[in-house]
C-alpha cells in the first residue's frame, strides 16, 4: 500500500510539469488503478462481499459512479442527448453527469421505469419493495408531499436516493458522495 501511495505521489509531481493530454491520460490511469487497488484490498481483507454489495446496491442500469464516460458508452451506447459538456441522456432514460475535473460519472438518475438498480429496484415499484431490497434507510426526509430514502455505502463513497410519491418510487439517483 505504501508503494502505491509513493507511485501516486510521484505521478502528481510529474504531472505538474506536463501538458493537458498527458495529465488526462495519467488521471485516467490513476482512477483505474485506484479502483483495482480498492477491489484487491477488499478481497485480501476477505471483504469480497462488500465489493459485490456496492455493485448490487449502488449501480443503476449497470452504471456505477466513478466510471468513465467511455465505460458508460460501452454499456449503454451513444447518448441520445447532451447538455453542456458534462450531462448526457441515454435511450433507456438514464441521465448521467460527468465530473469535468476527473472525467468520471458523478451522478446517475432516472424518472423512468425499466432501469433497475443492481438490487432490482426501479421507478414505479412500491415503497415496501424498496425497503425489502435496501432495508432501513440511513436518512428519510419528507418535503413537498414526497419522501426521500437515502442510503450510503459503508465507506461513504456512494449515496443512493429514492424519491417516493403516492407510495411508489418516482426517481432514483446515485452519486459520488462529496
């Protein structure tokens, strides 16, 4: 782990003198390596179930926060609409927002049925089915006649929110947690 941190430190020092293209490539490689390190560490620690839990509970339509736009396109195809340089809508109704600084997905959301979380929950399902799949929420908020169920993963990297209106899920949103 110390060796990995040393490599990241050297890369950061190196990148301060490089052009934008080199910086972007290096940032992508760092992001990829960080994900691999996290998965490997979880497996070594015997916490493979935790990695599976994140994929099951914090993905939407097969998309996870932290993926690159290219990874999203490989799964969903080309976006059908684009807003500015960082917001994309795909044919299945997924809205994907990219963090412009590190070029990864920072938010995924949908208001349409047919796009499921890794746990099988989708817009239109009942509040009870949500609770059956996800358990008690970390936080529940009520406002404007809607209820929001908010969940965070164990390391605090992701949060998922379900908006309930008239007893059914009306929106699902997953974000990198700031």
